[in-house]
């Protein structure tokens, strides 16, 4: 009984805090291909923080990866392994 109450409390906290898997401000920055390792690195900015997705074997199309990341279907890793130039902000 105590476990059910604790679980209910945790779920209520997540519901109240507005917890969401999908981030609203996800921005694709760049893609780099490492031919020697056969890896495609995709860099994203999520609410200003750097995240990456590495496609080993470069099996997915660039458009599909971007669409699935924006939908929150692909998990991202923290920080970039391959640096890219930061996108220029409009109006600056």
C-alpha cells in the first residue's frame, strides 16, 4: 500500500511540473561524416545545451534523423564529440 502511495506521489509531481520527453526548442546544428570510422555525427541544441546523435554505419537518412529527433523518438547523448560552427542567429 505504501508503494502505491509513493508511486502516485511521484507521478503527481511529474504531472504538475509539466515533464515532457519532447523539447520545444530543439535545433539541428550540423552533420559530420567520419569515413574512417563509418559514423555520422549529428549535433543539436536543445534549449541551448549541446546534444549529439551518432549513427554507426550511417544507415539513416539525414532528414529522417532530424525529423525523429524533433519528434522526440531518438534519444540524444550529452555534449558534442565533433565540433561544428554554431548557427548564426538572424537579426544580429
